[in-house]
C-alpha cells in the first residue's frame, strides 16, 4: 500500500497527550509496520499492508486509527488521513503561494473531515474580527494569520458561528515536511 498521512486532532494540548511510541505502537497494531512520526503534534505517516481496505481508503484508515487509539489508550479523537496525491494537490491549491515562502509559519492548512460548504466559509469570513484571510478547497481550509497565530481570535470567532467543522491545523512548514516524508 502507498503511504498515507494521518493527522490527529486536539492532542498534546489540554492534557490529551499521545506520545510518539503510542502512535507507532498503534500503527503497528493495525499492520502499518513502517510508520514514522513527525514532530510531537500528532503527525503520522503510515507504510505497510494495513490489511484489506474499503473503497473509501481515507475514511477506513481514519476509523481504524480512531477506534484503535480509543482501545489502546482510552482516548477518542479524530484523525484526518490524506494520500500523497491528495497532499500534492493541497500544496498546489495553496491560494497564497507567495505567503508560503515569505511567511510560512503564518500560513495554516486546516485538514477537515468533510468539505466545508461555501455558505459556511462566508459565515466564517463575516465572523472574523481580525485581519485573517480564509480560502476553502475541498477538505482543506487555508488560513493566512496575517498578524500571527498567537494573537488571533479566529478559532473563537469560528466556534461562535456554530459551523466550525471537525479538523486539525498544520502550518505550511509542517505540510512541506510531511510532503518530504512521502517523497513529494
């Protein structure tokens, strides 16, 4: 099986700790013998057989990881899974290529479970109280944190809309490191 990138949501924050060895053990339990992690923020690249997969490979791997993590650690959280081809498209679809080189730490990709409806993106844009910009493409939402992530109220603004989808964010530097791990 070709590699897959699995990104955990809401771990290693607020006491929800998942260590590298736990992730690698989970991957091995599921038949991904050559898994690797990146950084300490829930980034996992899966290689190996992984057993027979259903037609929606991403959703199948997500469900296996979510169920496996709950069984192994008693922690239920979401995984967002992408193939190398999907990651290549995500990189190509970046709406701000200049930002990727000028301020890659301010460019964030939110990897979502499902595409965000255009109407919800407009609700989010209307709720933004800072200078952030957002663009959606498929199951990804790109965010330009113009003034930096630390001072942003975007997460709070989005949650107020009650339309925030399930996802997890990675800055552009991490996206490129994951791409390198799968040979892009």
